[in-house]
């Protein structure tokens, strides 16, 4: 079941992913060597490791659609959907639900900044990309098959907190992110795996270049 749910999901390092389904979707592309042209690019917030115009230029075409936190919209060119938590966007077969992402005990991502996470629904599969966040009450309302969660600490929740988030969200599969570059080590991945609920299959993806 995990293979079926994670099919077409590639971790590009840090918080960057490519989801290949009936559309090619990137989330927070950063430090890419190259890439398949994007149908849709989603940006969670404006920090340089999430909104990288250099990397967006490598994968975007005149037809690429963007979904981004409202604060990022002026940086992008083309069909841009500027969103806030609570919004929903439909692009072809893709439905995007916009969720809040913020820190509760750190100054880096204040709630009032309007940073976001996303639930991508495509071909009956729901994939949650949490963005840069701590454990927040809104997670109690999230329903997804696959959860992409930051585990590195410092700027986001750490491994133990991410495991707590799994109890709130209840996905079938969890994929750790936001580790291996700026913050987060392999021991954080193992800690996350150890603390995850038995009902959740933790899948650690090899980074795709």
C-alpha cells in the first residue's frame, strides 16, 4: 500500500518535492540540478530555501501555473494563484487545499505572516505538505493519505513533535523532510520513525537530483 501511495513522489532535498501524476507538480523547488518542466509549482512562503526564482526558472514554462502564499505573488510571473489559509484552488485534475503553517514557540514563521501548507488531491490521493510549521491545532482537521512533515527542528518542529503531528493527522504514510541540509540529521529521521504511531508507515525517500 505504501508503494502505491508514494508512487510518483520524489524528494528533491530539504522541503522540495516533485509529484508526478497526471500533472507534474513541484513544491518549494530549491537547489535543483535540472528538472522535468512543471505544470504546477506550489510555494509555501518567501524564505529563500522555499521561494527560489533561480530554481523556478529551471522548470517553469509559459504555461506553468503557480500557487503561492499571498506574500510571494509579486515575485512570480505567469498564471499565479495567490492564496491564504482556507482557500481552495483547482488546476486541471489537481485540487489544492490551503492550510496555515506557523511557529508556536519560535519567531521565524509567525502566524500573521500568512505562510501556508497544502493538501494536494489528485486522482483520489491526498498528499499534505506541511510547509515550515510547528504542531498546530489546525492539524486536527487535516485528512490525507501521505504527510510530508519537517523534522529538523530549529525553524520547524523537531522529530518528536512531528511524530505528535502524526497522531493528530492520522495519515497512512509519512515522509520526513527539512533534514539533511540546513538542519536535521539522520538521527532525527530515526527518532521520527521510532516515535511514529504504529498505524503510520514512515517512508524515508532517497534524494532525487
